């Protein structure tokens, strides 16, 4: 097994552990949709829990639950947004989910055509992530959205780049 394959497998285990902890702390189901970000994610410390997950192992059931949860074609998790960007055109958003207000405080039509680099505070870090040979090893990344939201709603968010 290659080093990249081993790291990818470790990442899946960490993601499964985080999903299990997030679900149990938020009181929301471990299978199916997670729910409204404003009701659940404020209590969950992604940075601390991600650090702990590097030293834990996941049960097969935890990994299976996570796999079922993330493999729902055509859907975006309720606490996340989808952005499709064109890397050849200054990372302009070509397509996005309609729930961008939960992340950026702006409707989806205001996000379309915007550069991804203008949507997050850490634009240099985003460029670095996108230049990685294997994007899955950069996940999750914790980034601060440039948002019109105030307080806890404008907090750093977990971002998966695929």
C-alpha cells in the first residue's frame, strides 16, 4: 500500500471519528442529515476534536455510519455549502448550493462569479491547499469566511476541498 493510500485511510478514520463525536455532542442522528448549522455546530470544537482524532481508532460501525452519511449523491450536508470553482479563472465560483447564507451571510446569486479567494480570510492558504498533489490530505481545513454574519455565526468553519 502506498504512503498516500495509508494517509487517505487514516483521514477517513479521523473523519468518521469526528462525525461520531459531532453527532453525539449535537444530539442529532448519526445517520442521515445532520441538521441546521445554527442549532448544532456552535458547541463543537473542530480544532480540538480533530487533534484528538489523530490518536484514536474508529470502530467498523463508526466508519460504516460515516460512509453511509457522506455518500448521498446530489445532496449537500445541511451544515455545509457546495462551491464549484474554476481554477483556470482566478478560482471563480461557477456553481454553488442555495444555502450559502449560513456560511457567508450572502445569497447564492451574490456568490456566483466571486473568486473563492475573496470568500475566505486565508486566501494564501487556500492557494497552497489547492496546489497540493492530493487534496484529500488537506482535509479538513479550518478557515474563516469573509461574512456579513456577526458573532458565533461568523466563526471559523471546517472546509473540505475535493
